[in-house]
C-alpha cells in the first residue's frame, strides 16, 4: 500500500470538519431524536451486514483512501436517503456517522478511511436533505403529493451523487495520484443510476413511515431489496470462485512451462476480440475467454523435459505432446461452468482441412469455440517474441492468418479478428507478465510459443 500523502490527509480532515459543521446545528433544531437514532442504527446495521460473511460480496476497497469511488452504492444507501427525505439536514448528516465510523476496514490507515467515509457520506446526506427540504419535499411526502414528490426526491438524489462525485474526484487526485483531467471522468454517471434506484426505495420508506402503518411498514421495504442483494452476493462469490479456479490452473501451467508465461491470458483477450465481432452475448463470450485462457492446460500432463527441450522433437516426443488437448479436456471435464470451453480445449489444434489433431475433424465438425481459439492462439504466437526470433508485426501476423484461412483457420474467425483489431488495436494487458514468481526470473522475452526452439516449421510457431 502506498503511503497517504500529507495533502490527502489534509483533504480528509477538511472533509471531516465540513461534516461536523453540517451536523452541529442539530442541537438548535427540533429533530425527532427517536427517528434519528433508529435511522442511525439501521445505517450501522447495514454497514456491518455488508461487511459480514452473509454479504459475501462487499464492495472492495481501493489501494488508497478513495475506496470504490463511483462504484456501486452500499447497502445503507436507501436508509440514508430515506433519512434525507424525512429529517432536517443536520439530522440526516448525523445518521451516516455511526455506521461509517464503526464499519470494518481491512487496509491501513484504518482511522483515516473511516473518517473519510463518514465525512463524505455526512456531507452528501446533508446536501440531499437540504435540497429536498428547500423544494418542499417534506410537505410533498406528508401529503403524498404525487408526482411532485418524485421531482423533489430526484433532485435530492442528484445532489447526493454530485457531492460524492466532487469529493471522490478530489481524493483520487490527492491520494491515488490520478491526473486531474481523468479524476472525475464518469464518476457521476456511474453512481447516478444505482443511487436513483435506491432513492426510490428510500422514498417508499419515507412515504410509509409517515403513513398510518408507521416505521415497521417502512422497514419491510428493505427486505426484498436485501434478499436480492444477498442473491447477487452469492453470484459474485461463485464468480470469484470460478476466477480463482481459472487463475490457479493458469499459474500451474506457467510454473511448469515458464517459457509460455502470459500466452494464455493473451489468447483469452484475442478470443474476446473475436467474440465481440461475432456478436456473442456476454455469457458465451466469458466462457470463450475461459477457453482461450485454459487452452493449454493439458500441458500439465506433459513431461516437463519435453516442454523445455531445446532441440527438435522426435516423432515419439511429438506424439506425446499432441496428447495435451486430451489431457486438458480430462482435467476440466468435471468443471461445469466451463461449458463450451471444454470442447475448445480438446479441439483447438484441429484444422479445417482435416490435417489437425487429436481427431482430424474437418470444417463445421470443429466446434465454434475451438475455431476461435485456434486463430487467437496462432495470432498471439506470431506477435510475441521468442528466444529464437523476434515478434512479427500485427499486420504481418494478420496477413499470414488470412493466407492460411480456409485450409488451417476458419475464414470467418480470421475476418472477425482483423476487423476487431482494426477498430481497437492490440494492447494486451497480461497480469502474468507483470509479477514474476518468487525466486524465478522472467524468461528473456515474453515467449508464448509451446514449440521448442528447434521445432520451427509450423505457421504459428506453436508446438503441437
């Protein structure tokens, strides 16, 4: 964790002082203390719930003080906005403080993070309440003046988001060293939609709170929302487990064959470029990315001495290495979430003319995912530097793919890659190349080929 700059600390202290100024006039107002304490307890409970095992998917904190600026609002947002709709501005500012100051913080400096979060939420809640009351929103809630009540609530939500955006952008500049031009970019729009949804829930709470049914009915509004959040949290946990499984398998391959470190991730990224051009839905595209990342996982079943052999392969050694697609398929066949990716792992070395392996499939017999991964695999192999040759330019690699389209590669997939790179360029971000394994230096370049230096006759330079 990088140290927090002195200017960032001053900024946090100023934010906290601003929050204190917002809450101080509370003692001179006739605030409904019972409602203030209840809302504060609800906010604190939501914060604790969001950080518990029950939530399973709490908002991640950033590397600096900023946390998750512009990200999804926390579980307490409907309660905080309901308080802004019902309570005077100083009381609304006070509601946010206990939960923010008592929330669990994993990264240091903990006290600075808590003070920052408490300060920004208190100021945002004060601004939302002030706008709402200035526009007559309190009277609109009491009289159920529809649709004007939506106008005042919408203005309060916008004020809430604007304050958070301004404060978050400042802390990004001072604590995270984000350039000023980029600090506020997109923050407001990213937070507005989810906060607006939570604002509707908060408005419903406020209306029911003032109805004959009272606070108990208002609290019931939170139940379906929290159930949906819990379901989404379980989905997030399952997705994180999937990512961890993929990451573990790729790291195992990289440890066994450091010569190809980074290749798997780049093939996954190139596969995604093709998927976008083919118009695949997000779910299938994600599975295709898994296929690209795991296409060489079968190398775990190949003897290490063959993977790292410097000279040419003998026919017997070549036959052993040609078993790696089947090894890979056996390794992942029980992983249900991979779906179509399993067929790509098994068939990514098939060729359209039937001369590939392991089964010599032709044309449309080859699964679509396998045809995509074959193109992505060859492209990355040609555009990556190896110990025995320099990387080809992207244009030269695409030209070679087009030359072999129809015989080795599916022309439709080649065309999609050419079109996609023409629009977006090729700038792969490979995490595997950024941090070498402890005690192990990087290979001399970023070679991705599974072909030993002495085996150089294939189009893409990849080993069988």
